[in-house]
């Protein structure tokens, strides 16, 4: 068991959690950007089923970003409860 002085404060825990939530949200933006990218050979069609898969992933990414925003809001709003 860690000694008390080695444990983080709640403020540190909250700060780190928000940092990770921000990183996760940014990663979802990267997923979205990659799925919108051009590919080579330039102008070639997507493989069969790729458009449907990309559309589904884009929907999921939107949902994940929304949930991340909810989590961040909960941490920011905690002091108002």
C-alpha cells in the first residue's frame, strides 16, 4: 500500500482524467480525419463495403466524442452539485 504522501490529491486525479479525456477526443478526430482521407491510387474506388463501414465508424466516433464531452462536463460541474 502506498504511503499517503505518495497518493495524488483529488485535484491531480481530476486534472489527469481530463487530460486523458481530451487526448481520447482528439484521437477520435484523428480517426475521422483518416477515414476522410484520399488514398492511392488516386481516384480509385473504395473496396466493397468500405463506404458502409466508414459511415458506421463515423457515427460511432460522433457518439464517442459526445460521451467524452459528457464525462468532461460531469467533472467540470462536480463542484456545483
